[in-house]
C-alpha cells in the first residue's frame, strides 16, 4: 500500500469540481480544477458488430459524436469528455475500435478548431480476458488484442485510458450471490489487487509510449454488480454497501501505477480514491438511470469532477438521439454545480448538503458515499499495512457507520437487512490479514474448476 | 402427509443440507435433507411422493418467498443446495422409471455474452422445480445448442443475453434452432429483452425473472 495518509483530510474539502491534483488534458480541459464537465457515455443499439459491419458501427459513433458536440456547442459548454467503452467485438478486432476512436477524434478536433470546444476521448477497452473460462488473466490469447486496442487507440486519439478490469470476477460473482464476504474480499484484496498490478503495469507502458493520460480502473463488475443485485432485492443493501467499500483497494492499485484520473464513472469507489489520492473522479447518478437503477442518484454528484450518464443506447427519442439528449441533461447538472463553484465554497457546501441529505437516509449504499463517511472509511483504509488489512478495516468502518446511523434513526433498514449487520461484522473480524494465511483459508472453499490460481501468481 | 415428508420440506425450505451443515443456525446438529430423504426411502415411502410432496413443494414455497421479496438469493441458494444433496438419493429412481422428471431444460448465455448470474439463478430454480437442467454456460453458439437439443429430444431451451449487441446473437440462435428443430420451445430472458422482442424473434416465451421462467416452462409443458 503506497498511500498511508489522505490527500483530503476533511469532509468539508471533499467537494465537486475541485481536487488537490487536477488533470490537464491535451485539448486543455482542467479536470478537478474548478469546473465540473459532462462525461457522455453511449452504446450501440441492437446491431451486429463484426469486421463486416465496421463502417456501419463507425457511422453510429460519427452520428453520436456530432450530435452530442453540436448540442454542447449550442449550450455554450466549456468542455466535454466522451467515453468510448468498447463492446466485445471492438476489442477482439482492435481495428474496429481504433477506427471508431479515429473518427470520433476527427470530430472532436473539428469542434475544437472551429468552435473552441475542448473535448477528450476516454478509451475504455472492455476486459476480454474473462472470455476464457476459467479466465487466463496473464497467459490467455485475449490479452494481446486488448493491449493492442489500448496502444493503437491511444495513438488514434484516446487520450484518457481506462478499463473495468475483471480480475477476481470468477470468484466474486458467486461470492455476491451467496453473500460470502470472506470470498468477496479475497476476490478484491488478493485476486483483484494482484491482477491490477499485472494489468496496470502494462497500461502504464502504453501510456508512457503514447503520451496519454491514465484515467483509472473501476470495480464495475464487482461493486456495481452488487448494487444491481441489491436493487433487484436479490442480496441485502447492507452487503452491497460493504462490498462497495471492499472494492476500493483494488482500484487504488491503478493510481499506485500512475493513473492520474479522472477515474471512471461507474466506479462508485471514486470518492474514496479522491480522498486518498486527491485525483479527479467521474461519477454517475440520476443521469445514469438510462443504464441501471441506483439508490445514489443525487449523492453520487457530491464530489464529482466529471458527471456522467454511464451508458445510453443510440436510439431516437422525441427530442433527438438519446446521447444528444443525455448530453443536454448532463450539461445542465454541470451548469448548476459550476454556478456553485463560481459563488464559492459555501455555495458548494450548501448544494452538496442537499445532494447528500436527499439520499442518505434511504439506503446504506448512499450512506457510505456521504463525504463524512468517505473520509472516515478512507482513514481506516490507509491504516492497513497491506491490501487485505486496508480492505477489512474499511469494511468494518462501513458496518459501524451503517449500524450507528440505524440506531440514531438516520437510516431506514427493514428486518431482513438488519440481521446482516452482526453477520458481516463477525465475518470481517475473522479474516486474517496475512495474505498467505488468507489464501490458505479461502482457496479450499472455492470451486476449483472456476479459477486458475497461477494466473494470479499464486502457486 | 407423513411427518418425515414435512421434515424434508422444512429442511429444503430453510436450507438445511445435512447434519453437519451449520445453516440455518437454529437447526444446528439436526438431520438435514440428505439424511431425512435417505431415511424416508429406507422406510419404504415412494420416491415420487418424497420428490413431489416434500422436495418440489418446498422449492415452490422458496420460489414464492423469493418472488415476494421475503428472502434473499443466498437463502434460496441454500435451499437449492439442500435440494441437490437430497436429489442424489432420488436420482437412481429416475433410471428405473419409478420417478419422472418434468423434462430437460437446456440453458445458456448466447454467443458474445459472458453474463451468467441471471442464467444461473434460472437454472437453479428450474432444477428445483423437478426439471433436468443442462447448463451450457456462457458465450454459447447456435451449433452448441442444436447439438445438445439432439442429445435431449423434446427438451426445452432457455437463452439469456445482457447486452444490446448480443440481442442480435439471440435472434440468430433462435432462428437457427427453429430451423433445425421447429418443435423445440425456447424461453428468453435478460435485461435488454422483452415480450415484444420475444415475439419479433419467434421465441416461445419471455420471462423477466427466475420464478417467471419456471412458470413459463410449466405452461409450455402443459400446452
């Protein structure tokens, strides 16, 4: 663990639009330096993606980019980040992904030159490695095309590199379904951390060679899977809240490898990264309802530096195509936050308080994202002498915060949820911090057909 | 109903797998579904009675409680584990014909898609309802589905997709299965699909949740 102290020590300073280490992009966006920008995310409608349909795919992205930037121009936007999160075939056949980046970048450059609208492309290749079952994180054939897309895509204009990496997912999915916190923490603090070191070493090489920024990773496949399962009432909200906190240490590894942010939108662990490392973050909340429901619609914006919509299909709505419509929504949210930034810290605090208080009492997943909770939990995380200890200490603090809020009538929980407070605390307290001992404890409990431990450097 | 059948149902409903299993805590040290089903068979109770009145009836209760948001998935999974362990004692009777399964359900996530949590839940619920389930996993091609259908004549098929781009794959697979085996009934599910899409691609049923998949299957079986 590189970080032993917090970059932001007071909840009052964990605020939207500003962070201790802002990032300046090639076209001049200063992210985290006094302004919140929209980050627009989009995906294809139901069409086939293959080398044969490359031109059709590119045409969709051309139309999405043009529509969104034209709307941004008309709304006097001060800047936009566009995220290209590739679908499987666009990574499997990097030529498709690179073609899309190139086209998007040409449009971005045109709007920059003609209209002085600064934009950047976040390139997020999807992690193909889980196509092998069990996944071959280090030796599988899917790693090469993925890294090729990173490199060629960066050269084509993908100036912010990100990924939702999947190390540990072969264990975490079942752990979430069984609400097995011990196995979930193993998937994050052992498997996830080990895979992040492996992968971000490679991404750092690409960024170094191509001169682009490393945005960061997200635990979307872990924390957000938990959140969606909780929204479907498949697992307790308390479990999802603690699972969210458990994802922080694995995502922090990208920052240890040089990721400067902005961390990616679907990583609701972003506020913890901002508190610990001071990097700018992207967040998504109510404007991401097009992609998934969540209990954190307002509070998610409390300390964002980019404000995102997660993903919307390129389909026609009454007002226009959906990505254009969502750009408008994001822009208005950003205007409001930027007006507060313009008026000063008190105005920001007031707006943040409304965001936080409007969500905080309904769901423990919102509670753990409140700035005060984030700082308390982050303080515990940086006390850890290794990733496992950091992870467990953070989780225990989150259980304590949830328990306290419930007992003070500040959080609503039903009886089905309540039983999990003590169960989770007991389970967390039994986890050994020594990695070797933790591996010895957990490995015999895993389905051995699902995981190749040597792909994580575990012998 | 025999008392032991009620006990079996109770064990399965509350996820008591065997005597050694620590869950649920209030049944610690007591016989579980494993021991009780064996005892019931040894005492001469018909395996079909144990299966339908004890095991399947309990899983139906579990499914209903889950649908009504009265339990979470882990509790349902514990019930499914108890069911699976107990089923080991019943399986020999399938071979001699004294117990009938409802049929075979072949399920998989369509090619190009790796999401399997929803599919796994459906598998578990369908199996608990007395079906033989053949789970082909994720990223499953039309060829693989068709090959499996040949191995299990009269089987029903379930397709899952979570991406808008793999809906295309789902449509293709439905088309190829129907071309190769027109009578095979296909159920679809997953976040981006709906009843309208089901009708468009000529699948036979759409279900938004695992319990719905069980109901749809049973309806298709009865039709």
